[in-house]
C-alpha cells in the first residue's frame, strides 16, 4: 500500500488559479491517455481538502454543474475540512478535521491493501509529507503558465530530494512525472 499524490500542475507549479479554476487544464489533453486509468484501479481510499471537494460539487456533481454527473469515486473519500459541507447522496464521503495521521490509519485500513490517493490540494498533500506518510507523486505538468495560483506542494523538499522514477510525454500538452518520496 502506498500513499500517492496524483495531480496536474501548470509549468510554473500551480494546480489551480487564485480563484480555484481548473479551466486551464482541460484543453491540454485527454485524461484517458495519461496513467490515470491504471492508477485509479489500484486506489482503495481517497483524501481531499475542502476546496477540492467544493470544486467537485460546483463543477461535477452538484446542481450548478453544466452537466451534473454521479459522484465519480466508488472508493471511500475522506474530506478534510473545518467547516460543515454539503453531502453527496449514494457516496461514501467522511468529513474529518485535524491531524492527518490517525485519519491515514483509517484510510489505509479501508483501502484493503490498495493505495491511498491524496487528490488535492497541495496543502493537504504537504501535511501527509510532513508526517512521513507520502510515498509517491504523479504530476502531469501542463504546457501553460498561470503566474499565480494554488501551489502544487507548498513545502521545501530538498534533502533528500524526490527521486524521479519515470518521465514521459502525454500528447502535445503534458509531461507526466512520477516521483518517489525518500524517507527522511
């Protein structure tokens, strides 16, 4: 079982604009051509921050979405938030707050030997990193710059540095990077 942060970022290191928009991302390629289809088959539990969850509500599953869809995950999802948020019917969503360590234990148990996916954002992934719980990063680097926004991983990671496991071009818009997080 591994804990993995799988995300996309602009070339200058932002996962969303300052207004939490991902519109820059969609014209760059098809998720089906990335490692995502193989990746998600090995995921048994997910963690996401409240901003990511609220984005999902506004743009994917909620009544405000252009074309509302069902909740996309069959796996249980832990949403880290200090606020009370709307729920999604027929989805296994668990709202939590505080230290990621005890929640990670719960998530790992629920994953049943599969991986734990830190969906976003970067601050949440950073908390898992801070406690030595992050094993890998999968980063789809898009061929755009945003100039400002929500950072990929707002932590200094220099010693030891991340270890590059693979890099490949994905269509005309992405470089897909896979890193291992060495233990400190």
